[in-house]
C-alpha cells in the first residue's frame, strides 16, 4: 500500500519498508516508534483515497533507525571589488526512519 505523508514540514510518497531522511524528531532516540497522522493520500490506482486535506483515521508507523547529522553545506558570500567575503558551514540534524506499517 502506498501513502503520501506530511512530516517535519515536508511531504513524502512512501510504501512499507522505505527508508527516509527527515529533519530530526526532537526528544527521540534510535529504536523509538513514531506515529505519523498527517496522511494526504492513501492507496493506489482507483482505490486511492484523497484527503481534504487529511485522510481521517489513517496513520503510518515508522521506526527511528538513527539520529545523526547530514553532510556539511558551505555558505559563501562575496561582493566583488569590496573586500567582503564570508564563509560559514551548516550541518542539519536528521533522523533516519523506516516505514513499518500503513493503516487506513
């Protein structure tokens, strides 16, 4: 079964067993099971149910595999001929989750 979920400010099309990289769930540890209730579409083909805006009673359970930091993104600002240069780096905190079950 397929579903389109909204979590951590982003939307993902998922099936059971998918592994996703999402922004970190605050206060969670590796091995925790989370329940995602924001389901936008569930099912596939003619049996698909589209929510208005969410599908009532549907949920997705996911297990947190690990919490880690993503690759560093470099931010470089420059104004030519002005002697202005700034270089900063940022590493986003992410959670790696695996979709365990999709319930309609």
